[in-house]
C-alpha cells in the first residue's frame, strides 16, 4: 500500500509539473509570436498574427489544476506552510496531541472540500456548463481535476493521521528537523 500511495503522490506532482510546463510553453509561444510580429512590422513585412485564443483562461485552468494536484505531494515532502515554530515550542507529547488533532480536523475539512468540488464538477457536467471565453471549455474538466487533487490531498492527510497515531511522527518531520538543525 505504501508503494501505491507514494506513486500516487509522485504522479500528481508530475501532473502538476506538466500543467506548469504547458503554461510556460503556451505563454512562451504567444510571446515569441508577438516578438516576431514586432520584428516583421519593423522591416515592413506581413505579420503572422499568431494568437492562442483564450490563453489567459486556459492558463488559469492549468494553474488551478497544478495547484490542486501538487497539494498532496508537497504535504508529504513537508513544504506546506505550517505552524512549525509554534509546534517546536512544545514538548514532544504535546506536539503529538496537537498533530493528531490537526490531521484529524484537516482530514474532515479536506474531505468536505473534495465532496463539494466533486459536486461542482458533476453539476457542471450534468448541465454542460462551458466557459465564457472564445474557446469553449467544459467547466467540468478543470473542476474535476481540482476535485481529484483535493481527493489525493485527503488521502495524504488521512495517511499522515494514521502515521502520527502509529509512529508518533509525521513523514515530513525528517525534512523539518534537518532544516531546523541546519542539515539541509
């Protein structure tokens, strides 16, 4: 099961990275086309007028997908913004209790968010809602990817909750301790 979960977290991180690369490639192509058109205009040649329709809207969907798909992997790696300084002020026993409470509450909140994002995606799919841009995008697709990212985050939080209950330490404490001790 551990291998499957690690592969799931890594897979969503790779998908997130692919979304970011796609954004960079699309914006880079649009920018290169504008620069080329400017250069062609300077020498009085016909412009290419290359335009990626609804680029800002599509990049917004890709950025939302990248953000949600990266949530679980970044949690497991220990790079989420947390209250590490406040937790480090407490003893190990108090910290353990606070981490159990935090992961339990976070699991419930994340499951609630996942359920609602999934509901939004289903309603959008059911009623064939499309974006308002020039390129019509079925809104269920970006919403479903966000729901998928939230679902994997919920799995990661429950995974951490179980690990904290069993071992007393979340997986990201290794990275956190190395940073605090200056061994990064």
